[in-house]
């Protein structure tokens, strides 16, 4: 399918000002912390161990990818490769659950990223497997142990795309560095999972941050999240199990590095999701579609409602 045709099919892009107003008026957010240069000890003490998110402004400043990876360079090197593209229907229940909406050449997709505003994302694209020469342009950070050159994931999106609210299924810590474009980031701590009505067997929340429905999701008001903007060259540290919602203010691409969690128990939980819960969710989706979705939603509400009792005497736990 040609880029021109796809451009004609432009979908409704989320309106970021509207999002900002809705979120500011109804939910309490702290600004995402930011640091410049940081040494290993400080990072581990202040952010990794307590699992606090932070924007690391200089972590990637020596990556050759930041200079080299223009759309023209990537197109010349790997433009003919076919890539799968996803949109907001990714999480819709039914037979297409988690399926790609189309396949096109990387060159065509990059053209869209530069100039289009289609809801079209590439995600979890492991360049270590698909385009291994590119990995030489990334420097694994020395501020933590547990990175692997075998898992270097590309995430890309056109202006107006959004990555739904989720946390990463393998429970790894994520270091997310846009190489081009700016993103608005919303994060919530794992302690907000019930307040976000997490669907069982998944790492997804279906609350609508663009226009929160507090009658349907009253506990959303109890959340204490972070908001901030991430620009090209900065690295967002997303601690294990932290909820993230990413809005592409401009089209662009990013690299996410994963850092294995230091505790075996947390890693085991990741294997449980990857090996059992997620395959079960996919199967039940295929078999029961909407009914399975509704069951998960009912469970999510039951878990959230159960939280209300103890909370009438104590406050909610937030990330700050
Ligand atoms: O950039 C994105 O689209 C989302 C990034 C993300 O979800 C991740 O790195 O885990």
C-alpha cells in the first residue's frame, strides 16, 4: 500500500490541548523529575532502587544514532524491509486483538512519520534481530546492570498517535530515548493499578485519559501520576511495572532499552505474564471477544471498589 493512499485514510488524531485541559482539571499530576549528568551510585540510590521515574537528559548524548539516524539514512539502509504497523484498534476485543492493521515498507512508513498525522505506530520492533548493524549506534548505559544488546526495541509513531496506557509485560525497567520528535508522557505508579482499573490477565488499563469518565471510573481521581514532555535525545527511565501513556506531539522514532529487574521474584512475575496470562488472554479474546472484555472489566471494577473500604479511613498511596 502506498504512503499516499495511507495519508488519505487519516484518522482522528487525539487533540492534545483537550487532553491537557481534561487532565489538569481533574487529576493531580506531579512534574516528571529531570536530571542532567548522573553517576551510577546516585542513579541507583535515588531512582533505580526506590523505582522512581526520571528524565535523564544526558544519558544518550554520546549515541551515534542521534546524529546518524535520519529518515534518509534509515531508508537507504533498511527501506525495503516490510514492517507491521498498528493503530488504536490494537486493543479492541475480538479476532484482530493485538493485530497489525497493515504492512508497508520501512521507507514508506518513515515518510509517514516525517510528514503524516495518521494513527500509525511501530512498536517493540527488535532491531537487534531485524537490523543488527544499527545496534552499533547505541551505547548501553553504565548506570545499571542487566541491559542486553539482544533486546534493542524501536518504537515509532506519526504525529497524533498514542501508545495506550499499559506497563511492560516482562516487568523490566525501561530506558526510552526518542531520537526524533517530542512526546507527552503520563506515568502512574504500580500502586495506582486498581485506581486505573487494570484488566486481569493483561497489563492494560482502559480508562480514557483524554476525557476521563469519573462516573464510570471514580477511583481515577485517587491516582497520583507524573506528566512531562520528552524531547529527542533525552531518556525516560520507566521503572518496572510503571504505567505509561505516550502521545506523539510530533512524528518520530525512539529506542527502548530494557534492564532486567534486580529481583528474581519480579522477573518470575514477568515470565508468568509472558508464558501464561497473555497467551490465555489472547485465546479467550479470540473465543469470546466482547464477553471476555466485559468479564475483565467487571473484575477490574470489583478490585477497584474493594479498595474504597479501607481508603475511607486512610489516604491513597501515590508515587510522591
Ligand atoms: O514510544 C512508545 O510508543 C511507547 C514506548 C513504550 O511503551 C515502551 O518503551 O515500553
